[in-house]
C-alpha cells in the first residue's frame, strides 16, 4: 500500500478522532491512527468498488463512525437511510435487530452485520409466542413494538416505533388500550408523558429492559449534582422513569445531540451509551462531557477487521436473511411507523 496515502489517511483519522476520549479514558493518538489507517483505507476503497454503503449506529466505536461510515445515526434515522439506499450491499454496524430491519425495508439489497450476531437485551426479552399469548389476553388493544424487537415480534404488532417518534405515535393513536413492548421502562415513560398531556390511555407493558440504560439510578444523578452542580443531565427514555424525570432533558439519541448543540450549557452528564459521548465530543469540542456513559458490549462487537472481511467476500460472515412471510407482516408495522411519524 502506498506509504504517502497511508500517512494521509492516518492524519485524516487523527483530525477527527484526536479530540475523542477512548473507552480507556485516553485520547486517540496519531500512532493509533497510523495502526488502523491500512484497514480504513482498504475499506474505503473496496466499498466504492463493491458499491457498498456502511450504516453505523452511534453506539459503535469511533473508529467505525469516523473512519469508514457513510451514514451514522440512531435506529430511526438509519432505518430511513437503509430504506432509501441505492447501493447493492448494506453493511449495518449495530446489533442484529437493526440489520434485520435494514433487510425488511430494502429486501433487494445484500445486508451484512459485521459480528454476524449481536444481541440486544430488549429484543431478546420477548418472543413471538409470548406476544401471541398477549394478543389473546388483550384482543382490543393496539400492539406497539419498539424497534428493538425481532422481525417475528414486529410481524405480530400493529405499529413499530423508535425513541425518536414513540411519544407522538402513541399520543396520536386512536386506541385507548395499548400494549407496549419490549421496553418496560419506556412504557412507563410513555404513560407519564401521556398523563402530563392529559391524554387518557391504558398502557400495558411487556418485555424487559435495556441492560445498559437500566443501570442508571437516582444515585448517579445525586453524585453528578453534588460534584458538578452546573452540569446538565441528559438521558434516554430507555432509562428508569425516576431517572428521566430527574434529568434536565430526556430524548432519543438524535434529540440529545440536538439539545447539546442548541443549549448554552458547557458541562453535560450523559446517561446513555458511551458511543454517543464520542459523537458529542466531536461535534462540540468546547463543551465538557463527564465520564458517565456505560458501554453496550454487543455494539462494540462491530470491528473494522470484519467490515473488511465482508468487502473481501468472506463467506464466514453470512447475509442477513428474514423469512418471507414474517418479512411481509413486519414491514407493515415499520411502514405504519414511517406513516405515523410524518403526521
Ligand atoms: S444499548 Fe441497550 S437497547 Fe441498545 S443495543 Fe445495547 S442492549 Fe440493546
């Protein structure tokens, strides 16, 4: 590989990564950027040759986000980008349900997930069989599923939502009884939101919790407030209700990014996945982000090495497939979300 081009690539990487704090608390060094430059350089060349698009969730590592990605976003933004993609190959850096969703919204494309499988405690917290049982129990309810669910679960629900549109979609629903799954904390937050707006609906929660966001407690907020009284505390609606209510701002990942950019505060405690802090640091170099972010180990399974292997046609990383019958019904619930989110 051309030495000058690699040097240039390392400098490009250092320019974006140099201001970001790594998981070990250190800043990215030029030496580290030199080490990964051969990988990012090959990926960026091959993805053009193969007509591939790399879509990356904010929770993946900064090397992937800033080194090789074409689209970076939260679940909602990336599902829209995947639906609009014209490339032949979609490489989705995230967890399994996200890559499955990309395949659902753009079935003609070859979709790959670099780690082959990456779980999510929410998507794994409820099965299609359990949803079928709930449907018998609540025959009149509207079934609303968070996007963090398997295609089989989505296929049984009326509408899919993400944290970016859930409050609007549920508030605008004509149904009085809603079964919301698989995030019990988000269901509680929706209930609190509806009550604050004077909207009467019965929210029935099923499923589990996000094993990253459920760890935040009021104690974390207390500690931040004692040490950094000037800090703004922001969190994701996958957090516990009391944490959301005690925070200065609670919103989807994209809403948190917008809030930080638009507010004049200088110090923030972000109660969410660590990856978003890297993006915040890059976008807001003069602001300070306290080391409060927790890590989603499954998101970190995405590696540059595996992205390169996909582009080299390594058959050990298989295409993401969804059963045809499941796909038809699951797509209906996703399209209902796109329609509802436009209102
Ligand atoms: S952060 Fe939580 S919700 Fe997101 S992928 Fe990881 S386990 Fe799932």
